[in-house]
C-alpha cells in the first residue's frame, strides 16, 4: 500500500467514522479504491461502522441522561443548581455532546450540497434534531432549577386586537409593495363600520 500523509489518513478516518457516506463515494473523493479504504481502516485501527452507535440513538441516550439529571435534584426543585455542583458539570458535558451531534448533522447536510436527503435520512435527521432540542430544553430547566425558567418573556401579546390590527397593516403594506397601490385600492375590502 502506498504511503499517505498523516493529514490524508486523518481526513479519511474522520470521513469513515463520522459520516454515513458509502465506501464508493469516499474512494472516489480520495482517489483510492474501496479496498484501500478498508485496508487503511484495518491498519489504522479505525472504529468499524457496524460498531458505532447511530446518531439517532446517541441523541436519545443524551435525552435520557438529561431527564435523569432533571429528576435527581428533588430535594430543592425551586433552587437553581450552584455552579460548583457536580450536576452542572454533567449539564455542561451533555451540552458539549449535544453540540457535537448538531455539528455532525450540519456537516452531513453540508456534504450533500444542493442534493436532497433521502426520505429515510431526512426523517432520521428530523427525529434526531427533535430529540436534541428536547435535551437542550431539559438542560435549560436544570440550569434554572425549575420546570420553567422565570423570565419576562411571554409570546402572547397583551392587546390581541392591537396585535391583529398591526399584523393586518403590515400584510397590506407588504402586498402593496409587491402588487402596487392601484391593485390594492381595487382589491381591498372597505374598512368595517364601527357600531354605536
């Protein structure tokens, strides 16, 4: 087998271990045969694809771990965990793992370029990202020390009628900018009459 640079071998190993790309695609990209990729795997001691945990299961495992942590501090559920607690280091560890999983999903998407994912891959990615989102939500609750963090944010407007009127005004302005004022005047409904 020919000599390859450490950078080449590291790139091939990363592609083999961290993606679901076929051997044929990898071989074409690196300019070697599939047999050569397998030889590099065997000589380099790479983790076989059959031994690795699917990303979707990894995300579920992280959610289980975060949920277990969330259920653990039952002694004082309304108090946030102090930074010195062991639980916070576990939260930070899980957050880093979640970031790694999200980065892997982004890399897989970027690798396809403009090509669409297969239906099965798209569904798997959606399930994985949904699970990672749930995990981050559980970790946020752990950091706050409650089931829901206390903040002033509420997505419901105080005056729903004023919100609707402003939304209607913005929609009309958007349509007018696209269609022209004449079209809007001809197609808009008359303003409702107020009752006394």
